[in-house]
C-alpha cells in the first residue's frame, strides 16, 4: 500500500482544491465549479457571499459578473441542489442526483404541509412561464413569521425542486427563480436515470478528485452520503488505498492525483468558512493542524474571533485568522497570526481582497492569538 507523508498528502489536497499550481484561467469560474463539483451557498455577506469567495480564492480578483454568469447565466451551466449543503452544481451532474431525488419522493413530512391543490397550481403556473418565477411571483415565500415559516407555495416549490420536477438555474437579486426541469435541463441529461449505486460511485469519484486524498468519512461528507454506502462506492470508483502519516485512519486517493507530484505556486488568500478546502472542521484539523469554526451563529459576547472569521492560507498552510468588515471604502480587519513571519502574506491577502470588493484602503488591527 502506498504511504504518504503528512506533507505529501497536504500538497495533494491543495492541488486538488485548486490552490497549488497555476490556475486554469481559460476555464475560469466554470472550470473551478467543475473541478470542485460543488460550491456551497450561504446568505452571509461580509467581503462577499461565499459562492463568490470560492473562485476568488483560486483565481484571484475575478469579476463578480463572471462568477454570477458561471452559476446563473445563459446557456444554463449549473443548478442548485442539496450536496454538502445547499450548493451550486455543474449542470452535467444532474443525473447523479437521481438517487437523492428518488429518496425525496419517500419523505412525507413536507407533503402534509401543502395541499395537492397548491402543488397543481404551482405546476400550472410554471408551465405557463418558461422563463421562470420566484416564490414572490407565486404569492410569497413566508407566512409572516420567522424565516423558516414558509408559505404553502414555498413548501410546494421546494418539494418539487427536491423531487426534480422543478429546478433553479438562475437567481434574480438573490431570489431563486424556479422553472420546470423540462424547460431548463438539457433533454439528454433529463432522460438519464442511473441507479443509486451508479450515482454514489460517480459522486465518490468526484469527491475524491476534489479532495485528492480522503478518509471514508471525508468522501461521504463531501456530498453528504451515507457512511455505510461508501465501501462499495469506493471500490466502484476505482480509488487507490493509501496510508497517511499521522491520520490514524484508512484513506484513499484519486488515481489521477497520484500520477504526478504536486508542485507549483501556493495561493495566498482568505478563505470562506464554507470553502470546500475547510468546510469539514475535523479534516481541516487533521490536514493543517488548524482549529476553526464559524461563529456567526454564536452570541457576540461569546465569540472568540469574530462573526465571519476567515482562515488565511499562505505557503500551503493555514497561518492565521481574519475578521473582516467593510466600512465605506475601507476594509477593516482584526487578525490573529499563528506565525509572525506570515505578516507579509496577511498584508498581501488583505490588499488583494480590498481591491476586489472596491475598497481603496485597509485598516488592520493585529491581535495576539
């Protein structure tokens, strides 16, 4: 069995995630989405929303129009669905979500909250609107209570989306635009119906490609699949078993990741907490020796670092934390460095981020860790 040092495994992971080596600028943001397989969505916006920060971390200050066009432009190249969480996925991955769509049919809880008449009305309205409709167009997403207090229409839309009758391939002002899948998904993709086993094998192969080296839990977590389904999926995906120094768990690698040694320039950048390089906290700790957690939902007095603290990546390591905020045209930031020698990297990352979001100055407060 192939043995990898911790450093070899880390570099393999970094290359697989697109932050080691020359970025493929010709492929641009669509290429980033294809290589990662899934880009997580979230409503929080500090420097920018997470789905914008992910390509920025790999390509540098790519225009936001290019990001949005890659996800929601024409022709449709991506769709939204549940993967690691709510994510943007390449449109060609539509067939591989079939097992999840079939599973959604068996879940009765949501159906009981919305009448068959509402489902019929939503289907009819969307059939008459091939350009799509938002929940507001259909009568509103909320009942008037908290954000999860959905209206009957919103419940029906989300159920139809999970079943695959409806798809979201566009957003307008951050609002989902719903279409009948037949109006947006290419027919050759819509007609494919792989088995559950084929779906899992393909998604495990894609997870391995995006992760480089991974444990069984890592592979399952990428697309939130069942852990007990991993052994046959790993075998079907043709992954290579490896041991990694210090991991203490069996691991597997994408064969392509082992074909050539990972070399090239390391990216220096701030990472979204929802970036696939760090979204699994246990994996992040194992690979980088770096403990990080999102504190956005922690009461302010109990936060250790900040609302949307971003790990600082430099030299292939996570070397600090940054709590950024835009104040007018100034990017203000509190930062904590694990290594004082990373200060030039911190300055470079802040200057690049500031220019990207339209700030003309940086105000930094460096704090003790």
